C-alpha cells in the first residue's frame, strides 16, 4: 500500500507543479522533468510494486516520441515533450498512451471553451474586419494587444493524469 501512495503522490505532485509552472512561466524547466524521469526509472526498478526498468524505459521512450514530431514542426515546446517523457517513466508505455489520449480530450474541451469565451467577449475578426463582439483592446501605446498563449499543455496533461490516478486507485491498482 505504501508503494501505491508514493507512486500516486509523486505523479500527482509532478504534474501539478508542471501545470503551475507552465501557466506562470510558459515553460516546463529541465530541473523538474529530468530528475522526475530518473526517479521514475529508479522507482520502477527498485520498488517492490514497480513494473520494472523495461516498462519504465518503454514509457519514457513512448512519452518522448508522442510530441516529438509536433515539436519539430513548431507545434509545441520541448518542455511538453520532456513532460510526457518523464510522465511515461512513471506510468509505463500503456498508461502514458491513456494519459496522452485523455489529455487531448481535456485540451480540446478547454480550447473550445476558451474559443467560445473569446468570441463572446472579443468578437470575431476576419482579414482585419470586425464581425462580432466588442472593439479589440489596445495597450498604452495604442497597439493592438497580442493574444496570449491560452492553453499551456501541462494543464490538460495534469487533469488527465489525475483522472487516471483516481481510476487506478478505485480499481485497486
């Protein structure tokens, strides 16, 4: 039972800290992801309830590869790639797939909510012409404000991981 508590606490804390840092700094630093990945490998190698080094390495490799191509194409940050790699070291290759797929669902739902909110509060602009909504806000120099990054990917990853951990605990993992 204590192995389960350590596992759940470590994974929940890691994803929570990553989400907060991604929201605040718009990055997930190496000082969080690299030690967490190493600890996941160590845990599954030496812990009595661990799944073994092979499962942990498989999860790390798969987690790393899931977002590598989007990163190479400019569609995300390397911090997100390393986040999934470190998470994969803890979850193994099967559960990292579940967490990733679920995070895409959570991320899509959040993105749709943000899109609807932005349309309702800021309106829709196409080719510089305002169609729906209020005037676009400007900064102190009169320039149009740049849209902020609205969805740090660590947030849906954390949400999906917490849901997965809750499911594992209720199933007697």
